[in-house]
C-alpha cells in the first residue's frame, strides 16, 4: 500500500475568476439586449467568455500535470 496521500493542486483563483467572468458576461449580454451596459466594462461579452475559457484551460492543465506527477 502506498502511505503517501495524493495531493492534487487546483488553482482556485483561476476557477473562481473564470466563474466570475462567466457571470459578468451573462449579465452584460442581458443588459445589452435591454440597451444598457455595465459602466466599468469596455469589452464585449464574447471576450469575457474567451478569457474565462482560457483560465479554465489553465486550471485543467495544472490539474492534469499534478495527476501525472502523482502517478509517477
């Protein structure tokens, strides 16, 4: 038996930021449909979704790397 516990590192900062960007993109798109906008956002909702996807990909990559290191 392996006494060493597997430690899997996930980047909660990436995940939380991605979820926040996703929520802001949804709110921004809903406001755009009504003719309004969030004052402090100067980008399109599509760009916010792109940034969220990039952060999720980074989080997945870190998780896969850690899982590979734990197997070795």
